[in-house]
């Protein structure tokens, strides 16, 4: 066995060493082939102890019950409310004064009457525009022909075509009889005769159907044209009647408008004269009322000013006394509110501390039980590890003995008896 050694082609391997190494190899090969896997069927991880599980359950129960949480929430809510507490502000209310105002003595203007109503002539409207009825143009292409068609047209065509079909069948029967008599039934000549018969029948059907339908269309078109002509004549007569009636009505309306215009102008003249006389009388009365009203307002103003001065002095003294009383009451209420807020904060802090102590107390006992259970599980784990180690020693004993044998083979002298001359980069033992 060598790496990077120079060896000569004439070198040899000691037979005794070779035999010893082969013996070690065969021992290892025997272990590889014959040694079966031995599973370890016992547990290797210690389970939770009963005390540890009881402690864990106690922690879960305490967490689910939420011991102390309600007290903490109450304390937090109280603290939050008190942080937003705003004591009442003491403000000095200003003492207002009521100004004594001199009431203005108003005067009532004597109204100026507008100009005399203008007399406007009533205009006679222009005669109404005559709008005679227009004669419309009817086109035959836009006319619906269905009302003019013969409702029995389809029955006539169908009956005629049925007669032609019955005649065709009778002719085919005669053709067949002649063919049988001539001994040519089912032959080519019979087929040609039947084909010609069918062709003649189809041509007759086409001609007859086209003739009947064309005749029906021509009749319905003629009836539609007659209706259109009658409609146009009726429109022309209506137009002449409208023109005559419109001209007569326009003349009557013109005469009535002229008569109304004359009567309206006469009435407006009389109304303007009456209005001018009434306005002169009203102006004289308003001047007299204005002088009387001015004197009365002057006397009332003097009396009101004297009363307002007396009320002002009395009101000022009363407001000053009321303000002093309100200030003293507001300061006392402010101090009481601040003291109450401080007491509530102290109670909230104490409640939160007690809730935390209560919560810690409820978690301490389960935690102690978990610690004891952990100690028990650790001891059980050490016992299981020791048991597993002994099992491994017993299971791997033959492997350890093979390591001893392999180690003994490893300290043997080099199996090469001569110095090498070439470089060898391979690993292995020659067999």
C-alpha cells in the first residue's frame, strides 16, 4: 500500500503479510454479510412527568381564566379617563352695560303720487293666417295590398294544382297499363314515358300557378289605385271647405277687435280723471297726519330715556354681585374635581398592582410544579440514555473487536520488500 512511491517492476509482496491482511479482509467481509440489523425498540426520549403535565395544565387554566386581567383593564380605563380629565375653568364674566340710546324721531314722508295713468290704444291684431289642409301624395309602392287580395286566392291555386296532380297520376296509370300490355313494364321506355309525363305536369303547374297569382295581384293593385284616387279627391274637397271657413272667421274677428278698441279707450279716459282727483285729497290728509305723529314721538322719547337710565344703574349693581358669587362657587368646584381625580388615579394604581400580584400568585404554583416535573423528566432521560448506551455497546461489540484486529493489521511493517522505481498514484492492497 502506498501513495506517490517509486517502485520497480521487480518488487514483490511478502506472502505472510499478504495472508494476514487477507484474513482481516475476510473477517470484515463476514461481518458485512452475516451481521443483521438490531433495532432498539425502547423509547429514547423521556415523556413529560405527571407533575410537569399538571403544572402545564395549571398554567393553561390560569391563562384561560385571565386572573388579574379585569383588574388591570379597569385600572387602565380609569387612568385613561383621568388623563383626559379637564377641570372646570374659572372665568370672570364681563359685566355688560346697556347703552341708553335716544330713539330717533321718525317722520312719515308724504307719498308722491305717480303720473296719471297713460291711455294706451288697444291694437287690432292682424288677421289670422289661413292654414288650409294640404293634399298629401299617396304612392302605390307604399300601399299594403293585403286588404285588397282575394282571401280565397290560395284555395283556388291549391285546388287547381291538385287537379293537375290527379291528372298526372291518371296518365301514369295509363302509361303503366300500356307498358304491361306491350310487355315492356319496368323497362327503359317506360321510364322515359313516365319522365316526360312528369315534366309536362310540372310545366303545367308552373304556368297555371303563375297565371292565377298574376291575375290576383293585378286585381288587388287596381283596387288599391282606386282607393288612392278616392282619398285624394276627398282631401281636395276638404281643402276648399277649410279656405272658405277661414276667410269668413277672420273677417268676423277683425270687426270685433275694432269695436273693443273703441270702448276700451273711452273707459281709460274716465278712469284717469277720477284717479287725479283722489290723489289730491290723499296728499292733504297725509300732511296733517305727519305733523301730529312728530309731536307724539318727541314726547315718548323723553320718557323712555329717563326710564332706561334708572334701569341701567340697577342692573349694573345686580350683575356685579352675581359675578362674585359665581366665581367663588366655580373655584370650589374646581378644587373638588382635582382632588377627586387624584383619588381615582391612586385607586387605579393600587388596583392594577393588586391585579398583577394576584396574576403572579396564580402562575407561581404551576411554575413550581413544572420545575419539579422537569427534574423528574431529566432523571428519567439520563436513565434511558444509559440504557441505550449499554445496548449500543452490546450491539457493536463485534465491530469493536474487528477494529482491534484491523488496528493490529495496520501496525504491520510495509508489505513492499524492494524499493520502487516508478511513481504510483493509486490506493489499494494487491491481492
